[in-house]
């Protein structure tokens, strides 16, 4: 297709031609603003030598503009009817491959290896209801990814980029910071989509890298983080006591040995602080039998 898909009129043509009904259950909101697609491509730093894994191509608005850079595009679409339409729309594009499937059930590493590809960047317009599971899968799976540039709910973007002490700061902020450097690129108003969502969006980029702070036991550190934010109004002592069934007096002494006040809450600790906390608490919990739980 030569006409720009990222417009209201062309998107309407595609919807009518292929009998597409946006599925609310899949969080389908189609991009109709070309400037936003350009911002995503710029934020991702896409060039002709890249391989792009696009998650949720929808009507192909971003797919089309990505393809025009000369990059190789692997577009993963869960909606079979949409995937069929995309195959027809992009049949003349040699650098676009439409992959029917759920990204959460797709072996991304095999996807790349089978095509002789070593590295990739992710570009995505993520459905609101499943944003966090997709991001965490991409971050935690040790995939050969350079970066993830995604359009997400504005509130989620703010949580990803939040620092210790911010109202939006939470476990996802720490997880993102552990695996990547985060940049908020642009806010996207809701009128850039059809159907129009109830909230605004934002473009966020996560550039993957090895963490500056590495705990002795990564899995245990994230247990501590989840415990700390399970009850935001409670002190860290109370949260850790509930999660690990360790005496509060012992936990208070442990926090003091780390240089933390016993009344501190989880949102006051940055990634370095949680690494120290986890390394100090781990032996105590091991003795109490946590590893067998």
C-alpha cells in the first residue's frame, strides 16, 4: 500500500475493506497520526541495518513507516483476522514478515535464530491490559535486544521512569531500572487513535544493558521488592515480616546495619538500596527456611 496508513481516512478504508471490528478484549486502538509513528521510529533509532520486532502492528500504520526505513520487520499480531489483512497489505514489501501469534507465547530467541539474526530492537503499540507482562517478559528473558520502544498508557510510562520517593515509584520502576536505561520521549493524546481510548499514552524507550548493581541472588531481590510494595503504607519492617515471617526486631537490626531507619518504607529505597537489603537479608531468611517455600 502506497497511501499512508497512519491517517483517519486510510485506516477507515482498511477497516471497511477487510471487515475489521476493533476488539476491546485485545485492547485494539489503531494509530491514525503519522507524526507519532515518526517519533517512535526516531526514539528507537531505526535504520536500514536493523531488525525490528513489532508487537501489535494493528492496521500497519507503524509497520509501513518502519518498512520505509529499509529495516527488516517481524510484525507479531495475535489477531488472526488482522494478521491476514496485514499479509495482503504488505505482500509487496520484501522486508516485512507478518507472524501470527501471541508474543507472550512466542519463542523470540528462536524467531531470530531461525532467520540468522543476532540482534533486534522492539517497537510496539502495547495494549494497556497486558503492557506489564509483555515488558517484563522482554526484560527478563535474556533476549538479544538492543532496546524496547513502546507506546504505553501514560501512567505506566510515568511508573517506568519514576525515581525513589516519587508517587509513581514501584516494583516496575525498579525492574525497568535493573535491566535498562529509561527515557520518556513524548506524550500521545488519545485523539491519535481510533477507537479513541479513555486515557492518554506516552512513548517510552528502554535501552537494555547490564545492571550497575548486581545482588547475590537476583530472584530473592525481586521477592524483597515485591514485598516492599505489597502494602505501600506499611513500613519495610512490616512488609518484610509478613512476607518472610522473620521477627520484626531482627529485621529492624538488619535495616540499621544497612544504614536505613527502621521506619523506612519501600518507596524510599533505590536499586542500590534494594541490592544491599537483599544481600543482607538473604542469609537470615535462608536460615529460617525461606528457600524451601
